[in-house]
């Protein structure tokens, strides 16, 4: 496909070549997707980054804000009562604020995962009496959730300023 003048085209980074263990593969793919969506949001211009480009109201900054809540609920035990609300960043949040919050959340989630050697074990929860998924399920869910929204972000970012690739 020819390049349209003025559009930023970036080459795609291929999936990671990780170690051979199941944990290394799962965490490698999750990290790859986390980096992809953060890069897609980073540098996106205001107000377009929070403007809905599709009838559902989905916007680029809201996707990353939502993933912050999913990471926190999955790995840190946070309780979310209104998932729809997580798709909108606060008006006072800048792109840099949300990206930094996402990276901080990912680092905290990774700290939890670093302590989980057994994929069949439950993710530790700071709240007692709260059911927790297995580490394997949590990693697989986060890969699916992040991958899905990274795909949405690809399309939204291209609509905003033509940036493609990773």
C-alpha cells in the first residue's frame, strides 16, 4: 500500500522471541502488547486522543485508562464497580499522565507476577476472601484484553494522525 504524504509510518515490531518456558512466553507476549498500546497512545495529540472516533464512544486515551483498571483488578485485586466508566480518562488527565499511570500499574503488576513461580497457583490478592484466578488464566486474559484494545488503538491512532505501525 503506498504511503500517503504527511502520514507517519512506522515498521511493525515482530512478536517477541522469548525463552522456552510457558511463563516466559506468556509474559513476553503480554509485555509486547503492553508496550504496543502505550506507544500507540504516547504522543497522540489533544483533543483527538480523547475524542470518540466511532459510535460506541471509544477513544484512544480511554482505552489505556481502561487497561489500567483491568491490570489493577486482575493482578492487584482492585474492585471495579463500573467498567464502562473506566473507558474515559478524567478531563484533567494529560496523555503523559495516563501513560505514566499505565506504566506504573504495569510495573506493580509485574512485581506481583515476579513472585508467582507456579502458573497454576492463584494470583495473590491483597483483599481477603476475594476469589482469584490462576496466574495462567490472569496472564492469558491480560494478553487477550490488551491485544484486543491494542488493535482498537491501532485504528483510532491512524484515524487521528495517520500514524501506523508500532
